């Protein structure tokens, strides 16, 4: 592993995942210093993504938006990437001339999608690229509402799509929708829409309580079996899960007890939690569930490296419940009060200072590709950054595998 790789979701108008922007940080010089000449380092990372990590592993088969410098475009480095998955993102500071346009035309003719990053109307030299691009990205924090609409009006056609970047609130998402944007990048989907004076549905509330019970230390496998037997949906999902191609069993499993025995108590608890949580997440963007699972897997995997191996279930729950305010439409403090979690989890999720909080901060810093903060937290936690990078990718792979079942 020669690089740190994170991903940020890009959603469509229906809040389904269209793809991910791949954010990477090469380590060609050191863990602490950024590489000033990004061309050769970025090329190494692109090759690493293809040969070592794999685009499909990073995105679950969705589009991968990958930044390209001028030199890499002229060197046809994009042809290392599969055209079915790659979106070639041209950085905003590239010099536009006939040579660059010819390189972009080669990509277009080969079937690649091209995106132009951080487009603004005042950069007239980028207008030819905007006319060529399949996707035009607009930073909603650096441009005005009038500019948002003007860009769509001037460069819109039947096939070109506009991506609203850094949409961090539901209001910005709605503004972008009304302005004609069809793709959205930012964590607006992970912010709760507060439901005033409305009771939590009983089924959702009971599911959350059941999830908490599943993770009690003294909860025997027989009791878990009884929980599953009371819910036909859980029985169906359990048998479908154990008989999936992932396990590769030679004989079909038709017994709940047999399925539980094969999985083992630890994996049964995890499976049941994920299944119930998926039910609770209905009505929310799928990426909310995906992000929760990714956090849970990542936090849990960190535990043995932080002298917290016995607290893996707690760290897993911290990730699962980190977006419970979004699920319930409640302020976080109120939402957490509805579910009996440990004081340590509640305190960490609410921003308090305890041994769990740095783990949470490390996960959210990695999501945002805030590498300076990632390295600072690695130092604080006495964990090697390369270990963190590996565990994060493994958490992505595990999360995508869950969604295939």
C-alpha cells in the first residue's frame, strides 16, 4: 500500500449513489509531508488503484471520479483506468490549449466520461472544456445562486450533467435541484431533517432497542435465536445470507439453529444488527446506511491496534449509531436518549472527550480526506497511518460485500 485512498459519495436526484470521487494522498516522500509535484506521484497512485486496490473494490461497481493534472492527461495516463467505471476529472487550474483539447478528444472517442472541476463563468479559457465535458462540477460555496443558474442556462444541453459540489445542507441540495443540477457531492444527506412533535414509529423504535439487546455481553445464542424466530423477515434474511455464494457451502442450510451455529455468536450478533438497521434506514438515502456500516467496520477493526480489543462491540455500535439522528429525524442528543447505549458511546458521539472520541474523529477525518488531521490522530493514538489506510480499505470492501447479499 503506497497511498491513502478515501472516497466521497456523489448522489443523483433520487439520492442514489451515482459514484464516488476518489481522494488520494501519495506517500512517496514521507507520512508527514505532502508531495508538491503531483504528476509522477498521482500516476503511481492511479496505477496502484487499478493494480492493487481495484476501482470496483473502491466503488462497488459505481463510477470513480479521479483527478487528473494536465501532464497526466497529455501522457494518456487515464487509459490505465477502465472506461466503464472511470470519470476523468480535469482540475480547474489546467492550461487549456489545442494539445489538451486533443487529449480530451481521445478520451471521449475511447468512451470515457469527462468531468470539469470547479467551473466558474469568469474563467473563459475553460469554456471549451465545459462544452466538451459530460459533467460540469460547480462549487456551491464559491459561487452565487445566480451563477449556479447561469452556468446551467449557458452550457446545458440534452446530455451534459451538472454536479453541485460541497452541498452540505438540505437547503443547498434543494437550491441545486431547482437550478437544474442532477448530481450532488457533499454530506447534506447525513444531516437530519428534524421532525417536529412527531412520535417515532413503534417498529423503528423497537428495532433500535432490539439492536441494543443483541449486543449485551450476557446475551446467549438461544435468546438471539428466539428474537429471530419472532420475525419472519429475519428468518428469511438469515437463511438467504448463510446460503449465499459468499459462504460457498456445499449443502443448503434450512435450519435457523444450524445457520446460527455456522456463523457463530459474534457474526450472528453483527448480522442481526445490520439487518435490523437496514430496516430502520428505510426512507433514508442508501448512503446513510452504507456510511454507518463503513464507520462501524472501520472503528471495530481499529480496536486491536488501540489496546481496545475487548471493546470491539462498543466501537461497532458507535459507528452504527453515529447517524441515528438522521434515521429518527431528531437532534442527536434526543435521538441517543431513545436508545440505551453506554455512556462512553453517547459521550463520544455528542463531542465529549473520552477514549472513544479520537477513534470517531479519525474515521470522519478519513472520510473527508483531511490527511493532516488523520496523521495527527494517528500519532495521538499511536497507530501507523499505513495500518489505518489498510483497515479503511478493508472496511469499504466489507461494506460493499454486505450490500451484495
